[in-house]
């Protein structure tokens, strides 16, 4: 396999809390992304662990790392070790379950978060090696992004012009789109865009996007500097 | 353009531009990432400080890994090495440092994956021990990290650094090759000598399987970091003495990849073979996984 775009800080790095890049660092990263997708105070979180995650999560601290991510910790945060106590202190209930998600990647977790406002969010992601992750589903909508680029996720009404509005707004702010995928549940119903960009996206741009008609929600996931 | 896929190209670049390996690496990273030279150097210095910090913490006598199988060995060896030992002070120091990083890793402490978490002790163990005992400057130590990165990058591009794909030879083998080249560079050896040391180091660990007890990064991983650090130092000394590798580094990398592909999945991080299915390991696995 020829992959010339290997940064030397992927070789001497990432900086992470051990013991395993896939079972610990990647798990923290998935939890951290899930938290930002939920973007509100969480009162309970359930983790459904599949495959190798299910079999070895205790010895690898996978549970602590997932929960640490939910609490906002990066993969290099040494408080991950104490995340169970910190979650309890923050009044967050949590439970780990083992589950068979079929032919999902061996290191996959489905996270269900209940927010204090009564909303529920579901995020599924896989840890695919070296601390890298891929998010595969949000609230039953199939998606695919890695968090290696700044990522904007929209929830909007599926109608003509929304995508064009968003892309032109980004370009006028000097933001280049690296990858763009559009998903919808049915024609004219709720839809979602996953936009991975080359530049960081400022709060002003995000607010502008969020104010578009037909836009119900914007989530922004910036890159994890610690995982570089 | 300073991008390279193979050691042969890297050596050619060093020769054509009269640059050392670390300088080519910095120029390549500047091109690829758009970062400045200072930013790249600064980031590598930061990685080096974190490595030193994980060694310092890992030398404590009361470390306990999450799985409970390791902890305190780095301390034991560092005490022993001050007075005794067959191997000499520097070798024992490198080994105790390599153990320290792997023990802190297994205890959910902070480490720099180099190139992976499972093999994170070898590069810092060798570089920090040599810096201390040979009185090399911090600049020289950080330069050595760029040389280690060059070796790891060539392996990542042409083979794999993952135990699940290539067995332990891809993790500890690669790290040992990285550390060997780094050590040669610290001593002022030529780029060719760095590649000879890396080639011999990787050859020495060719075929090493990944067989973690209960699937945890503890046994045999921690002590394999120890022996791989020694392998790196021996190979660096051989290269500095003028001994060449009969097989060029690029070809050794290809051989490592082919061996990895032929390895049964049982011997690639799945804990289904090797040490992982010995009676002692199975008994422990049954207890911890319940």
C-alpha cells in the first residue's frame, strides 16, 4: 500500500494515554466526538461495545477512555484514568453493555446519550487503528467521517438550494471543502450534510450557517490537536 | 520536493543536497504540512519532553498496570544497573527506560506512540540513555527523533507499523530499526550507516509474532521493548564499526511486510497464539476477562 501522506508526527506520535492507540486513544476520540454531536449537558450515557471492544475493554481502559471523551477529555488527558469517578461527581450515569453489531468493524461502539433537556442522541463509531476513528452513524442516519479534518454536520430540510447556500457561504469565507456528503431520510424530509474542510471554521461562519432558513442544527467538530 | 517513499531516495537526496536525514525530514514535513521549520522543530521538542517525562514517571517503584501484570520492573533494573550487570551501564539504562515507558503506558499514563503505543519504549529508551551517558545536546537528541521518524515513515509507506497487520516485527521491529538509526546519527554516523543499522535491526527481529496475553499491552510487550532496545544499540555499534547490511533497508522492509502477510491471524494481536495461549496466560485471561 503506497500512502505518501504520512506525517512524521503520526510516526513520533500521537501523544496519548496508554495502553493502546486503537482501544484507548481511539475510544477517547469517539467519545469526544459524540459529546460534541450531543452538544448539551448529558445526564446518562450507555455504551454498547462490539467485537474486540466488547472482549477486552476492561484491560485496555476502553470504558474509561470512552467516558473521558464524553467528559470532554482528549486522548492525551491523564484524567482519563479517573473518568468513572469524575463522571459520578458530575452527576452523569453511565453503563457499559456488550453487544453484537453484526459485521461492524471489530472496534465499534454505539453510544446513546440522554441530555438533561430530555433529548436523546445516538452516535456509532469505530476505532480503526493508530488512534484514528470513523463515525458511521448519527441518530440512525448513516454518515462517514474521521474527525481528521474540521467537520461541519448540518441537520436541514431536504429542499433545493440548501447545499448551494452552504457551500457558497463557506467559499466566500475562504474555507475550502475537502469532502462533502449529503444524506437524507426521505425526499423533502430531514437531511444532513457532513462537510470536511481544509480550514478551521470560525464561530461567526457557523452562526451564519445556522441562521439559514431550512437549517435546524449545526454541529462543528474541530480537529484534535493532541492526536496530530 | 523532498518527499520520499524509499530509503534509496532519501539517501540520494542527502547526497545530492548535502543534507543530513533530519534536515530532509524537516523540509519534507514543511512541504506536506505547510508548517514552518520552527513549528516542526518545536513540536518534535515537545514530543521529546513528553518522552522524558514518561521515563521519569515510569521509574517509580509503585506503578501498577491496568491488567496487573507489570509495574516496578523499570525501577528494579535501574537500581540494579547502577552497581551491577553484564551489559554495561548505558545498555541497562536504555533497557530500564524502555521498560519505564511501557509500564507507564500500561498504567494509562501519557506516552508518545513511537511508532505505536505497544512499542513506545524503544526509541525514547535508546535516545535518552545515550543523551545522558554520552552528554549529547538536546538539539542532537531531537535530530535523532527526526531520523527515527524517517525510518518509521518508510516502513509505514511500504509495509505496516501495526501488530494486527504485521505482527510484533512491525511494531517492536520497526521501533528497534528507528532507534538504531537514531543512535548512529547521534554518534555522527553517515546517513548510509543509519540505514545499515536500521536494516540489521529489523532483520534481527524479522518474524517476531504479536501474542499479547489476554489481548493486553503488557506481556510480552513490555519486555520485548527491552530486548528490542538492546538490539538497536548492538546494531548501531555494528554500523558505526563499519559493518554493512548485506540486504539494503528497503528490501528488508519488503521482506518484513511479506512475512507479516504470511503470518497466521492467530499471531497478529488477536491473542490466539504464541505466549497468549500458554496455560499460564489462559488461566490469567479467564480470570481478568470475567
